[in-house]
């Protein structure tokens, strides 16, 4: 069983998502390297093409495995997609699909400005 990656709080501004997979908490994040991996494995030639693919809302089981695997590796876990495919989640396949969607939204959605920056502070 892979070791857990969760040892600190989740930074939503970085696009991080917390999930419990295989009975352990993990931070998932689609880093630039993870996105490049997804482009390669999904035969996309650009981030725009990758975004368009996911915007269609048609995620296959293989897509979910690839997205979660890339996110886990982006979060620091050393794991292969074959191992990701075997990870359990309390909510089953529907919850895994939702998790992949949350990770994609966290990655590609515009970030809200920090609350202090609205008042001219940093």
C-alpha cells in the first residue's frame, strides 16, 4: 500500500484537494509536471486541448485513473496508475469521478483574490 502524503493543510490557492483513498488521506494537485503527464497520456497537444477535453464532461474510468494518478504524483506520492486503479473510496466510482472533477476545477478555475488584497494589503 502506498504511503500517505497528507501531513499539512490543503492549499486551495495552489489547486490542492484532499481525499481519502485506500483508507489514507492524500493531497492531490495537478502541478505543471502532472499536467504535462496528462497531455502526454491523453494525446493532447496543449493545455487548451486538455481543458476542452475535460470541459465536455465525459470522463471515462481510464481518464479518472489518469487524473487521480497525476494528482497524487503531483502531491508527492510515488504511485503507478495501476495502483491508483486499485485504490478504494468510500463513495465508490461516483465519488472518484466527483473527486477527479473537483481536482480539475481546482486546477483550471480562476482563483479568487486573497481577502486582504481587496483592501490594498498584502
